[in-house]
């Protein structure tokens, strides 16, 4: 993510001094968590690489780890990033890159503190892997846009205040060029959220129906018809957010399986041992590749390499969770709770093996299917010839549906 310019005076020592000042003025033990988070944002210690006045200090992204370590050691509250991951990982960089000054000032602070949850209104029943084929329409009416359509697989829509939305504003243009990007208030009239129950029994996803929803033109991101270009920022950051999170060695699901292997020698077999060793090495290689990706992010925008990380994340999660079920034998077939719930976050490590096995099936679909990611890697990383696309220059209204 680019910033408005690096601030040479802000180094690690300066950040530690600013953290001490924050802690002195707002002791975590006696300050309400939300008040502390607001003060942290205002001090520029939320995301230090963001511009001054927007939660940052125009500092190198790599220095964020200094702030996080100091605050964690002091017992300071965090903003529960798993609950607001869509806002932090997708909406915020898009707003920073394409939003107006007024949009940034209004939206970024409550997004980061977790006061306002965000969701993503992109996929549709007929536009998943081929997202640019979306049919949700936005028609200009004075200073507003009137939006009608249906979105699907929307995480957190049931708790969200805001949504990032792409809709078709010009059906006479080819599918990639007639899209615009909006910020939708999920509390507005005409927005209906319905749960989608998954194989896990939960309904963390939703389908969202938009009927005559009026969105002011002041909540548009980017130029009219440039929504696909804006959406690429969102999608690249999404893949990094899903597959590129920082984890320690043996963090995540592979750590749970390794612990079970060490603690339950009666479950061991030669075949399971070989599979565990192979997956452990692949997990460690993916972890180190993620560290390299984050170093690249420290000096620029996320690129298509994030697709490789997300692809590896999905494959590893599915293989490791399958191994865990086999390792546990009959225990692995148990399931603690199939009650329909609408959770606020996905907790892979807080549930049992059966849940992880079922939930991991969605990893190769959400955030870009593995098949689409393979195409991105082939074309944009390896430079292989693209697949033939006969609909690239055909007006959207003339495409078969």
C-alpha cells in the first residue's frame, strides 16, 4: 500500500516513545477498551504506514510490529481483527486508495476500532468466479444511485454497518468497463439479509437482496465505470488477508495436529507419520513465503503473488484437517454442535476436528476459487498465454445469461 510519503523522523525508538506516551495517558487497566482504541488511532499507532491523521504516521509498514509488541506486552486491548477482517484487510486499503478526504475521515477510524463492521457485496448467484458478469444494477437518479440486485456468500452481513459494493452502471459497455464501486449502508431501506446455512451447521455467510436501495453519489469510490479497477485493489488485498496472515512456527491447524501426534502415541502409524512430516514441511514453507510476501508489502501494493499464498492456504487447510480426522479415528467423527448459529467470526482452532474438516472445504471457494487463482498465477506471475476470452469486448447486455 502506498502512502503519501515516508516520514524519516519516525523510527522504532520514536514509535516506542509514542507508545509509552499513549500508555501513560490511557492506562489499559483503567481505560475502557473502546476509548483506548480510539486514542491509539488518534496517536497514529493503529496502522503506522497510513497517513498522519488517518491512524498512521507515514512510517514504514514493517514498523507496525514494534507497536504491536509494545502494546501486547502492556496488556493493551486489540481491535479483534478476526471479527473485522473484511474492514481491515479489504475495505480500508480501498478507501485509502480511492476514497475522498471526507470518506477517509468519516470511515477509517470506526472501521479500525471495530465500532462499525464491514462486509463485501461482490459475488452473485450468476457471477462468482466470473465476477465481472455481475447483474446488480445501479441507476442514476439525481444525486443518488438506485440499486437493485442480489449478492451471495456475504460474510458478516448480519452484523455489518457498511458494505463495499460493485454494481453495473452501464450495461452497454463490456462487462469489465460498465461497473462502478459504492459504499452501501447496510441499515438503509431495501437491504435484506438472509442466512445461508453451511455444511458446518452455522450461517456465517448470507445472501443479501437489494431492492430500490438509494446510495448517494458521495458514497461512490473511484470514477463512474471504473469499479473493476477499484475492485482489483480489494481483491488483491483480500487474498493476502486470507492466506498471508502472520503465524508462528507450528501455528494454526498444523500445530494442533502436531500436538496430538506428540501427546497420543497410540494413534500413530507409519503412513500418518509420513503424511504429517510432508504437511509440516509444506506448512513451514508456506509460512516463510508469507513472511517474504509481507516484506514485499512493506514497500508497495499487494500483487498477484498473494493469490499463490491464498491457494496454498486453502490446500494445506484441507489436507491437514483431513489428516487430523484420520489420526483421531472414531473421535474425529464426532461433532459438538450442529445448531444453526450466526457467528461473528470463523474460529478454526477453537472447535473440534470435525468442524475444521468441514469448514476447510470452503477455503478453496471463498476469496477467489482455487481454479481462478491458478489462472491468475499462470498469467500474471508465470507470464503464460491467457485463456481465450470471446466476451471481452461484447456489451454486457448482449452476453448470454
